[in-house]
C-alpha cells in the first residue's frame, strides 16, 4: 500500500513563476526534445526536428505564445486564504482525522477477481462508476464505512434510503466486495470443517477432488442440498464446470467471487443524485460520478452543521456556529480528489507587464480531444497551453487600462491524491461521439503540467492507472451505447503483481494490459504512486504527527532537493535552510555553507578557488542582469554557436546546454539521458 506524504503546497516568498515546468531549449525540438535544426519562421525562438513536430506544436499551444516568449515572467501569487483548507476554523474532516483514516486504509490495489453488478434497467453507467471507484479509490468507501459504523454504534442508523453514505457502504460490503457475506436466506452453512458459506451463483474453485484433473477449475454453484439434522453427511453442492457438472462437499470448494447482485441501495438515490436522472434511462457516467461526490459532500456538510449547533448548545453560546463558506475544502471528496488550477492573464504590452490570476478548485480535469491530441499527455499539454484572446473578447488590463488581446494560460497549482481525467467524447455536432483514439499508459507523470518553480520541482510526480471507464458506441452515435469498466486488481498478497479485468455489468473477465491501453477511454482514474510522496492541500507536519502515522512522519523528514540557482534545476539535496546544495551555495556566495565547514576545512580558500568563486559570482550577476532585459538574442543569431554557447530562454536570460545528466527540459523531473535523450 502507498503512503501519503502530507505537505502544504507552498512556494517562495514571491510566489510561483508563470508557465509550466516544460521548457523550450535552443537546439532541441520543442515537442519531442530531439536534436533540432529548424526554427519557427515567425518568432525565431522555438526549434523543431521535423515539420510534423512544428505543426503539432502549433496546434498544442505555440500559437498562443508565438512572438510573446520575450514577455517578462509574472509570478503567480498564493491563492486566496479562502481557497486553502487551513483557513477553515472548524473543518469537516480535520487533518488528524484524515491522516488517521489514511493510516487505517490499504490504499493499494484490492484483491481480485472483481465482482460484477447486475443491470436493473440501463444502469450500466452506475455499475461502471461504482466498480471503478471501489477498486481504485479505497479511502472514499472507507470514509463511508466509518460513518456507517459510527451511526450503528450511536444508534442513529436509520432505514435504507435515508443516508447516502450508509447505502454506499452497504453496496460496497454486500454487492461489490468479491467475498461478501450473503444473506442467510440464500446461503447455507458449510459445517464445522469449513469456514465459509456459499450461495447459488457463486464462482468457486475446486480443490481436493479425487479426480485430479478437476482441481483448479472454476465453476458456478447451481444447486445446494442441505444436510438434515439426523443425517451424518455434510451438505452437497452441484457445480457447473465448462464441460461437465460435479457434486462435491463444501471443503472441496474455495470461494472465488460472489454472485452478481443489483446495487439497489444506490439506484434508489438516482432522483436525489440529480434531478435529471430518471430510472431506466441512459445517463452519463461522468455526471453520475460528479453527482455521487456532490451528495457525499452535502451530507458531510449537513452533519457538520448539526455538530456545530450541538456544540454551541453545550457551551451555552448565544450564537449558533455556522458552517464556513469554504468548509467543503475539508470534506472527504475534496481531501481525495481536490486540486487547484490557476488561470493567468497577461498583457502583451512589454512596457506594461500587467497580469491577473484566478484560482479555481477542481475534482476532475476535463480534457478536450483535438486533431493534435494523440495521447493523454498531449491533452494535458493542450489544457495547460497559453492562448491568445480574440479581438471580439478583449481583456481590460488594469496596468495600462486598455483592452488588449491578452495571453491566458491555465496551469495546475496543486494536485490531488487521486486524479480523475475526463476525456470529452460527447459533442453537440455530427453523430455526437468523438471516436478519435487517445493513447495512455499505466503511469502518468503530472510534473510537466504543474505551475513552474513548485516545491517538489526536483522529482517526478507519478500516478498509476487504477480504472478505465469506456463508453461503447455503434457507428459513433452518442445517444445510445453501453458502459464497461476496466479495473486493476492485486494478484499477490503484497500487491507487487496485478491483473486487469473488464467488468461488463455482472460479467467479469481477465484481460491483458495491452487490451486495456487500446480502449477509447472516457474516464481515467489514477492514484498517486506508492513510491513517491503526494502533495495534499491543507496539511501540516503537526497534523501528521497527531494522526499517528509514523510512515508519513518519516517521509516528512526526508531530505529535499536543492532549489537551484536562477531558475535552473539541481539534482543534489539541499544542505541548509537556504535550500541550496553545497555546490550551488558556494557558486552563489563564494564560500561553503557553515553547516558543511569542519576543523579540517576552516582554512581560507586558495587563490584558485577564490578566482573560481569570483568568476561564478560574476556569471551569476551577468545572468541576473540579462534576465531583467525584456528581449533576448534571437535563436537564429545564435545558431552557429548553439552547441557551445548559452541558450536564450523565454525570460531573456541564459540557460546552459542540456547535458546527459541534467534534468530533461520536458518537465518530467528525470535525467535527460533517461527521458527524451535516450531517443535523441
């Protein structure tokens, strides 16, 4: 299982720089980062290896910053306090409670094989989403289960249909759990020699049968003959195999998966989930997912309001405490799926430099599918690409007080623990369905799409694919179809080996990973990789320690990467509170950091070392001075020395040539030789 690192997403005192961590380097293709020989004929600032890369880069966003790359970068300020969970005085789910829930939840892959859900009238969209959430987002159902247990313990548990979270927990434990206990009326005890109970329709594996050829085969229970009180024989089970039928005892059976049942407890909530949902009609899976999270959040807020009123009454307060307007940031759905995007608008007038920033919380990211989006990474790059506002939609700059065609760019300010990507496959034109294939892989690195100069800029931010919801259509029509979901389940006990399954309502089948990656995905559900920390909004080190999770506290004390100098990325660890490694500190200050000084090295630096430090300082000052200029040398002017000289950057400063061991400019956080440099 993975361990979630609790870090408050922060930046330097001046905020975050504009743009993403994806950079354009002289001599490297702006799209694939291979060696390039062509320049953009308009701005002369972006390199390409082929005309195809140039055409695709133009469609993916270069047309939004062509000719504007010399604009001085505008820092991204911190979001308003109301958008941060730390500003909530009385949180719905406190940091300590949330860390405690995570520490008690196995966030790794669930054991398979998965269990199907019976379709009760065009409910394939509901089945697909519930199965995808169950096998990919364990904390969501863990929160619902703890709520139900608390209600049962307090005696406040009402009848079915009165609490959505309780009904969600019931569906998870009785309908989706592959090894759930079956109702007494449909099961039969297996006697003292066997621990489990079985029901008609269960999938079982034969074991210990005299005919050794049958051992290991999977069958379905068709008939159960119960043993009478005066009968010394045990119960007998009629099993249908692929080619034959056998009758065995309970100790010859190993439960593989329960029979598929209908999630009636959730189906009865359809009208309350969304006023437009009608039982028996075909609905949208993405809208159902949003409705589920919205209703869970509403119930938590309502319950939180009741708790605050009771506390106010017990304290004898004359005023009833009300729920804060931003209390939803501390609810379970926001804790699990919540992130922040920032949209920055910049004035194209170089003398003005005016800009504005708008922050917005998200639960999922909706990505457009265009002629240039061949992969999910392309869709994310298009989502975070700069764009120019048209003449009919100008932006009034507060700096120069003019209506201008501003440059606008949306980047991701903070990332969630579990990421949901929604590919927009439905449109109000043509047949309504976008059938263009968009490839994806089992891992997704979100680092290239984050706001620049982030706290974790030295590391990749990898997510692993857990579930894929697919809409099956006929002839590209969107007004009818069928939803299925692909889920990834653990095969081994430690979760190191996994197997993909496709769930088509009540039928579950093992499939290869190659088949999963070739589908026309509609919803992609990712979980933060277990080997990397996850940035979680609104958490502090103190809250983690109160949560009692020693593994999280251990990750919190892990060394951090050097912040680098002049916007460059350094792969070494910081050695002091200044955030610099020994080499960068010495290059910037001309002396070694105090923490690294010992009795053997307290002597003054030699003349050669002093000269080198002075040269490094002079280079730093020259670089800083050049970065203040509004324009830099055109790449075409530096073409003859591109392999040796410094690279003109978009900020007007100079950046060194990308070496094999330097971080790849694509923003992945990996070394160039192990990223795009391997194919260069």
